[in-house]
C-alpha cells in the first residue's frame, strides 16, 4: 500500500489553503496520507489539520518563524526518515520553493514542481503532469519508483479536502539546528488581495481601457462582494498591484464564480483561472478565445454591462 507524506504549509500560525488541496492530491493516490504540521504550536492546528483523507497527523514543534526555510528543511528531512513515504507532497508556493530543491538534493529525491495531475499504479512509478511551453503542452514526468518523489502541487488545482476527518495524532521530536534566518518584518504589497481565498472574482483585462475605468469595476466588484482580479497588461500598466494578477505568472484561482471583463483568453491567463467552477465572459469580440472556456458568455461592451451591474447592486 502506498504512503504519502504531505508537508502542511503554515503561515502565521494558520494552515494555508494549499494544504487541504495537497491532501486531496495525496488521497487520490490511495493508501495512507500522513499530514506533517511543523510550527511553533502545532497542537493548535490539529482540528484544522483533521481533514477527510488524512490517516495520521505528525506534529513537529519548531521554535523559529513559519518562514524559516532552514528549519523547514531540517524538519522535512526528519519527517521523510520517520514516515518513510512513497511520495512527499507540498504546495508549489514561495514558501516550499525556499526548501524543496534543497530537500531533494539532501535526500536524493526526484523533484517535480508545479504539478497539475498525479497518478500512481499500485506497483508502478508515480507520474506527475506539468504544463510546459506556457501551457501549450502537458508533460508527464515519471519518478523513479525505487525512492520517494517530491511533488509540489499547483495551488487551486485540486479541491480542498473537507474538515471532519479522524486521523491519529502523534508528535515527532526533531532536534532542529539553530537557524541562521531572522524574519525581520513582513511587508505586504499595498492594495494586497488574496485571490486564492475569493469565492467570486470580477477580473478586468485590457478592454477596460483606463485606470479610471478600473476604479469603476473595483467599486462594482466590492458591491457584489467580489474580489478584483486582472490580466497582466493591467498590472504592467501600473493600474493594479501585482497581487491582483491572475495567470501563469500571477495567482492561480479557483473561485465559485469568475467573471472576465475584456479579457481575450491568452494561455498565460487561462493557466490561472480555467479551474474556476463557473466562468462568465464579457467581451465585444465574439471570437475571443476565452469564450471557448465560458459557461456563460455575453458579446457586449463591458462598460455597458458594468453600468447595468451598478444599477442592480
Ligand atoms: C511569460 C509570460 C507570462 C505571462 N503571464 C501572464 C499572466 O500571468 N496573466 C495574464 O493575464 N497574462 C499573462 N501574460 C500575457 C498574456 O500572454 C496576454 O498578453 C494577456 O493575458 C492579455 O491580456 P488581456 O486579455 O487583458 O488583453 P488582450 O489580449 O489585449 O485582450 C483584450 C480583450 O478585451 C476585449 N475588449 C476591448 N474593449 C472591450 C470592450 N469595450 N468591451 C468588451 N470587450 C472589450 C477585446 O476584444 C480583447 O479580447 C504573460 C505573457 C508572457 C509572455
């Protein structure tokens, strides 16, 4: 029976959403799913970590900050030795990127980043799918079956595992090295928005035309309780901070509803929003490629539509 070790991502004492998604990815492989929680007070997170599909939670008390990658590396290496998994999963995030390559090197693991699908035959190798060439091609990467593979899964690609599981819990004492990393201050970008947590996103593209018009869409989005996303040209123009950008080099999102205003549907943008539950596209060009991914489409001028929405709100 296969065994997966999922390395939880803890940010400021809270489990990041990608952890529950990585649990779903691990559970899809069958077998045991061991969720490791490494933070200052891991016992505070046991309820949040008791997700459906998790068979065991292993906690490691780590004195440093949740951003301490030396501590994360040492704890992950000890966990792999203790759990002896067939595969190790974590989110593909800035945090895991700080230690995953070092972990792969230290333990001689095969490493796959930005995985969008995973499968494993009972006796065969783990096969991870990555999208390459700007999303034009999907590549299947086969990991050496004789040793664990380390797979970093793309956020917002798997459904989040639900709370309410009943895993066993144990703690692992790890002698963590004195860290050389000091976290001085967390400076969030101004206008910061966490699109990964948004239920509804209104997203604006180049069709919006001007920074003044972005403000109109921002106002209407707020009235509907939606977060404001954008395509890259809007960020490149300086009309919105980078935290609003959806896409391959922006944020990957999976809201219940994604409404795209004046966005053509380039592969780079699609890579970040195509897993949204319902996609609504408003574009004056009926041939815009994004219509091919829409559940609902309107060939309309976005300024007329936003005016109507403003009246409705
Ligand atoms: C390495 C790399 C990484 C990239 N990463 C990203 C990324 O993460 N995210 C991202 O979004 N892009 C990214 N891009 C850019 C991407 O390739 C596209 O250029 C970009 O997504 C296009 O944005 P857009 O759809 O807003 O603009 P356009 O392609 O110019 O489309 C504008 C659309 O608005 C419509 N429109 C115009 N006026 C109106 C109106 N009044 N009413 C209705 N519709 C109207 C037009 O018909 C058109 O379809 C990346 C590019 C590269 C090279």
